């Protein structure tokens, strides 16, 4: 697992693959670069230097925004031949994110920091290749891990051309979805050093590949390349083996109650990536959580489900039935159930710890344009009920979506202000256009254009597009900065570091008597809020079982 | 060295006492630890060795457990 992957949720896909392949007789070693000291040193060195050039009012979600710069920079560093063009690109990357002009001093500093990190990684990776002498190597690709993963795949192939190389990961459900120009560019770029590209769950496909059951010239492997009899049912899929991961450096364990997504939003590719929606028996999910808990001494689980809504009732009931004080952090959707205080209290009692909700906008018009399938009233109803139960609410917002007017944007600011005490975290992003998969894409076809000049695309490898539709990219970022400053004024946090998370939890506890414990309180077993009495909202009739919490 | 990675450090010390010198060289507190239960493969990560030190540590541990030593 290459940088940069925020060390919150351990690499579950690779760890599951490890366990599965080990059970089939293979020896698997996973190297997680994200917990290495040098990775953190590099990351903060890069952003500390950059930060000095960005005025405070434009820092926005500084690291989150900066990842796009860093990712493209790391790719350009590998590809550039003409130094002038390379520096021109880095300068433009910064301009198109923070809308500030930077000088050559900064560009040189960033270049040195990046160069030093590449040297460190290369030396270490070659050492590991020499020590392990692997027959096959693989990497999982996300937007932020892509450039360094490709670099090391290339090194592995150069080190020993007989080594089998493969990649998979979430990027193929997102910015590099099959059918997009970036996917085509990916296949072309990696032709000489990545043997197989795996889309979706990798266990069965990797095994089949290692057993030599795919022809050499077949690079792309998906679930369609499996016979029905070869597919492992959801109930029987292996658990992750985190024995190669420094778990002390991660806050969460990982569990899965369902795969795929029951919804078919036009901006999402979950269905194609993971196949049809399947639910696991909740008793099985809880059994697996308990196994992992005993093994790794953690109680907080990140649920990998696309959305936990369809399974939360059964899961909470099962956890209560088994008297297990586990906590779940998950993606969620506002719906009728989450506006019912009896349900949110029940979920809280069952261990629902934090919900991550895509609210997106305070304008019904915009939610309709995005095809979100939710309304502002649903957000308005659900957040207070979740908060009253003490569940932490992380809300995601998007600024500058095509056709968002200033009035729509104001509605978002107003909604956030109205709901401020029910929001644990407000995280927003400026709208970014990916070539494919977006709602109303056909209507946008003739409006898209490359963000960077054609002659720089060669060193970027992957292209960045933008849309010539109001409000446009610069306005979107302007609204992002305004949104963040608005939230700051209202005291709504957007924690990034552990300390900021701690402060956000302190605020949450002061606002909500049922508040879940903070991360440190539940990090290790033995410290939980079991036994704490849930305080019911005024309009709820007490049910005795609620008081058993 | 690879075959010992999943051993607890106390078992490796029993088998190859010379590794104690390597642990000392890298200021790793294993020798004085009461339990010595950590797996060999986890030590460099747990003790936050730099990449350079981790490579040197693996190299020296490999030498220490090679057949002609200890």
C-alpha cells in the first residue's frame, strides 16, 4: 500500500486478499508505506512549504484540496523531460486549486522534497524486492496512491521482468472507470509493466491469475471472467489478515455487512464495480466483527458498505442481542427512518457511532439536478434526530455544481447555519468534473474541456477536465472558501488531525447528552460507555429496552 | 531471517542469542522487555525505525541468524 492513504482505516482489500491467498498456499507479504515515518515527514514537509504561500482565507480544506496537486505532481515528477514545462505545470496545479500565483523558489523547494522521497522509497523498495524475491507484486490504487504505485510497479518489472505485476482498487470505480479516456491512458501508460488490471473484488481473479488460468495477453480482469461456481458467496468471503499492518497506528477495524449498493445513482459506479447488491446475514457480520475485535483489540469498526441504511436495523439488533459494545462508523443516507428518533436511539444503542452523509446542498433544485434522491427537508429532519441520539454526523457538501446559482449557494449556507448544532463535521469539496459517470453527462458533452494545456498533458499522463457551465471552477472554489469560513464562524468543525478530532468531540459532548465517546475512549477495549443511560427526547415515549444501554 | 519473522522475539533470542547485540545496536528495548512477545517482523515498525535503519536492521539480523553464527 503506497502513499498517500490516511492512516485511519487499515488497507482492507489487500489484507483480505492476503488472507485468502494464504489459505490457498501462497506466502503473502504486505508492505504498508503509509505508517512509515518517512511518509509522514514527506507529507508534512510538502504541505508546510506550500501552506506558507496560501493566504489563510484560501486554505479551505487545505490538505484535502492539496491532494490533487500532490498526486499530479508525483506523476509529473516521473514523466517530465522538459524542466520548464514541469515547473509550469506545478505552478498551474497550485493556481487551479488555490487561485494564487507562486514563485520559482516554492516550486524548487517542492521539487526537492518530492525528489528526496522518491529516492528513499526506491532504495527501500529495491531492498524489499531483493529480500523477499517475490514471484508477483501488486498494489491497490486510489487517486492518492496511484502515482507512487505505478512507479514501484515499474521498478519491480525492471528488477525482474519475470515478476507478475497486478493492480486493482477503487480508482476503477471512480476517476479511472473503464470507458473513460483516463482508463485508456492508464492501460497505455502501464502496458510494459503492469500485467493485469483487476476490477472489483480481487480474491478469485488473482488466484485464477496466479494459477495461470488467464492468457498472457488478457490484461483486464473483471467479475465477468469468473464462472458462477468460482465466485465466493458474500457469507464465505475471507476476513482481512492485518498481521502485516501496524494496527497501533490505525484507529479503526473494518467490517462489511453488504456489498454493492441498492441505489443506482447516475453519478456512481458501485453497481458495475461490485455487482448486484447483496446483504450478509447480520449474525455472520457480528460474528466476524467479534473475531476481529478479539484479534486486534479494537471496538470501532469502519463499515465498508456503500450505505449502511438497508442493514442498520438488523445489525443494531444483533449487536444488542449479543451484548457487544462495538461501534460503527459508516456512510449513510438521510431517509424516513433516520428522521425517527426512536430508530436513531435504537441505532445508537446498537453501536452506530458516526454517519457520513452526502448532504451536498441546501437547495432542493440542486439536489434534484444531482439526482440525489433526497430533499432539504429530509436533511433538516434527520440530522437533529441523529445528533440527539449522540451519533456523530459528518456531512459532505459540494460547492459550485453546474447550475448552482448564488441564491442556491446561500440556501446551503443558511441550512448549515440552521443545523449547526446537529453537525459534528462539515466537509465540503468544490465540484470536480470527471469525464464519465456524472449525472446529465450527455448534456455536458460539448461543455467539457481540458483544464491544462495540451502540451502539459503528456507529463500528467491523466487528464483533468472542467466544464464551461456556470458557475465554473474558479467560482466553485470561491464558494468553497466562503463555505469554510462560514462554518468557522459558526463553530462547525472539519477536523483533520487527531487533536482537531478531539476538540470536535468535546464540542459534540457539550451539545448532546447522548454523545458517543471520543476516539481515545473507545480505542482499546475496556473503555466504553456501556451502562450510560440514554436520554430520550421529549417527544418519545420511553421504551424500557432503550434504558439498557 | 524470513523463516523467523513470525516467531516471538523471545524465541528467536533463545535460538540465536547473538541477535541481542543487533537489538542493542539499534537501541531496541526488547532485551529488557518482560514479555518479549512481539513478533520479529513487527519490531522495526513498532519501534518506528527509519527506512534506512530498518534495512540495516534486517541485514544485520539476517547475518546474526545465519547458520554459521551462534
